[in-house]
């Protein structure tokens, strides 16, 4: 009898110990965001959903702290200090200013940033391949190589790629420099046409006629505002126009590989999960967007003198049917 | 409860905004000149300091240049008012809007990072203090020096003339004071202090950003009024101390608000809390000054 009681007791103790091991302290992820904005809110939601999918359930084994600075730099700084003081397992910083304030103050806490276009320029990381320190993340830089792959898949014979850009827009200029470098690596040439305001876009696009086999537009605000002008030239001169953002496909460009910020957040969440599992942020290369959505506009392609393969159209996330 | 780091963070930001409150004290209280230029001169100071530091200029020299840039911005506002007779509030709004473009031009892009650069803080990290204590120690010194210099200036002949200009311009002119010149000097001084705050903020935050001026005027005013509610500004020295105390109280309030999960408050409630804080400070009994009279209806 006593033996049985002892055995039961032993079993109960074992069971209790097992539960103890399972019911570990919840992991803490602190998310700071510079401002409420549809794209940035989508990133936040994406991070949480991805963590949940990977077994980190909020309220069970995960505590999520979330603060927005409401666009105020001083509050962003205080949020960073608050988070660092509470020693979470990971700090997620959404957008460049929030990431910089966290990086300025965080010493020993892993940081994963998101929605930062140029992490090297923002001095968050030493290089994209080896960030160093205790920080890594996902950049929302345009995946230009993947865009070029797509363009060349549609037009394998294109040798001269034309683009219209605003030399006064800092982001646009850095994209153009990157584009030129990537094209050169493939043995292709870039034909640039400058437009400093929307009214100059048409003239700039016309100057590409006869010089370019295809036109690729980056996310240059000036040019995208007047994308119709470039598309009109493309249709008249049979130069297919490709875009970096999906909205321009709806306006008459042939195709684009875009991404959405919710998926950007999911990818960030995957990195956060890896850090929670013990990987060192400084040894994780900065990622760019992997899940891209292909938008195609077969009717626009016809108007620009090419036909999109059925294979490509069937792969597309969305087929725009613009009869115009 | 607040962690050590959050507490030091509140002091760090509070001390920087104490400089802003000094500036707002000079324009709103001493000169009776409602000046909104600060929303532009704060990022201007940050931009000038950041760009010079990137170019390899000594960080203290860069910070000095930021002060001069702030003073220049303030002079523009004051000259628009004094020479072109544009209403003071409108003149300051014009300068503030113009400064947005100027700041973008100076930086060449919306954000200039200082994370890996040598700043005024760099040498202080070798003193053996905890990482989060360093900025507080340095900024206490900066604000103490500024406070003493300002206090002595306000008691000097020029300072007295400036105070007379704000108290009663007609009387001051009758005493032979060039009131126009006093306004230019005062508003320039005010924005120079704000430029200094911007430069220090950029260096402690690791970046200058064009958007960092948003709400500086409201926070500065809240600090000024809050401080006056705690310390009656019966003398210049007490008024200046009130500025610093008010700025730190404001930052502590924000830090507590960020920790006030118990009350059901969330991130998006911060702006509401700020508005409530400012309103409370304004209607608190015993605070009756020119700032308040500007923001309440005349009976």
C-alpha cells in the first residue's frame, strides 16, 4: 500500500515537473512603430500572424508589447528606452526612424527591423550580408534583380533598357544607380531619361524611342504620377513598359512584381522566430522581399507589340483585364 | 514600474526639451511673441549638426553651427515681423514651413544617420558610466551652463531691455530701447537654443530626420506651463528652473503613460494624454500668465 502511494507520488512529481518544463516563461517580443499607417500596421499584423503560425501564441507562450510613436521622434526615443529597460527577447523596429532610435540605445538586446529601405545608408548594419552587432531585419528595397529576371523572361532579346527618373529625388537616384549596376552585371545597358517634374515625363519618355528595347520604371514618385505618359509612348512606339509597383500595371504597364506589406511583416516574423530560437541577429543576413506578387496586363502587352506567354499569365497573382 | 533605462531615457529627453522650453520661455514669456518657428528650427539644428559631423567636422563645432543656424532661422521670423510688419504668429508659420524645404536641401535626403559617427557623446562613454547614464550626465552639464548664461544675460542691460520690450513695448521705446532689435535678438536666441536641442537630440538618437520637428512647439509649451504650475516663476531664475522641471515632468508623464497598461491605455492614446496634460496644466489654479491668456478666451 505504502509502496503504491509512493509510486503515485513519484509519478505525480514527474508529471508536475514535466508541466513545469512546458509552461516556461512566455517569450517577450516588443514592437515599436514610428507611426500608424496602413502599410506599417500590416507589417505589425504580419509579424504577429507569422509568430502564431510558428507556435508562438500571444497570451500563451508569447507576450507582445506594441507601441506607436505617433510620428513623434521624442516619443520614439522613449519607447526605445522603455523596451530596452524591460529586457524583451527581441525588439522589432518598424520603419527607419524607430529602428535608428532602438539601435542607438540597445546594447545587448537582439533587434529585428522591418520596412527599412536602406539599412546600410541608415547605418543600422555594416553590410547586408553580415550585419554585425546585434541587429538584422527585412529591407523593403525593390528586388531589382527579380524584376529584371521577370522582364527578361518576357523579352529575352532585350539589350537596352530605358527608364525615366527624377534626378532630384534621392530615393529614385539610388534606385537608378543600383539598376545600372545590375544591368551592367548582365551585360545590358541602361538608357536614362531625366524628368524633374511630371510635365517633363512625356518628353523624357519620347527621347527613349529608338534607344530602348523595353522600359522599366522604378518607384520614382514623379514618374509614377505621370506613368500614363510613358505608357502612351510605349504603345505608340511598341516599347513594352514594365513597372516596379503593381498599381502601375492596372494603369497599363505590361507586368510588375510587387509585394504587400503584410507579407513583409510575415517575413519579419519568421526572422524574429529564428532569433527566439537562438540565432544571432548579427550573423543573419538582411533579407529582401521573397514573396512577390506578379501582376500582368495581357491587353497592354498586345498594345505594346508583345504577347505574354500563357505560362506567365497562369502564374500571375492577378491578371488585369484592361480593355481601355 | 519604470525600469532604470526608461527613467534615464525620460531624463535624457526631458533635459533636451528643457532647452526647447528655455527658447519658448524667451519668445512667449519674455518677448510676448508667439513663435512657432521651433517646429522647423529643431530639425534644422539636427540637420546642420548631422551633415557637418558626417563631413568630419568636430561634433562640438557642428553643434555650434546648429545653434547659429537656429539663430538665423529665428532672425528671419523676427525680421518678417519687425521689418515687413507680418503678424508674429503668421511670420513664424511662414518660416517654419520654409524650413521644411531648407532642411531637406541641407540633408539631401530625408534621413541622415549618425549611428556610427563620432558625436559629442562619444568621449563620455569611456568614463565608466552605464551606457544609458552617459547622455543624462552630459546634458545636465549643457543645460546647467545654458541656464546660468541665460540667467546672467536676462539680468544684463540688454536682457533688461529685452524684458522691457516684451512687458511694454511703447514704454520701452519711450526709454530709448530699440524694440525691433530686441525682438530680433530674442527670437534668434530662442531658436538658437532650439537648434542646440535639435543637434543634441540627433546625436543621442543616432539620426537627423526631417520629420523630427513635429509637435516640438506643443511639447515645449506643455513643459513651460507644467513647470510654472509646479514652480511659481516669480523671478527669472525660478522661471528657468521651472522650464527644466516642467520638461522632465512631461517626459516622466509620457514614460508612465507608456507603462500604464493597467489603466487600459494604449499606444494610440498618447496624443490624447498629451492634450489632456496640456489642458490640465493650463487650467490648473494659480497659473495666470501671458501664455495662458493667449490660449484661453478673454472674459
